[in-house]
């Protein structure tokens, strides 16, 4: 899963990141992927 926004919409990208990051860090994204049988690998820039 990834997100991309145009340069002019940078604030939108920051907002979406602010929503997704806690979900990644809590493991909720991994749980959702597992529920649907989809492989999830956390990006290397997240430090657990």
C-alpha cells in the first residue's frame, strides 16, 4: 500500500500520513491485511 499526492496537495499527504501511521504502528494495518490473506511487510523506515 502506498500513497502519492501532487506537490500542490502536500498538506493532504501529511494528513493521510497522520491517519495511517498510528494504524501501522498499532498493528491494525497488519491485522486487516491478514484478515484478507494479503501479505504485509512493514516499511523499513518504521522503527519498532
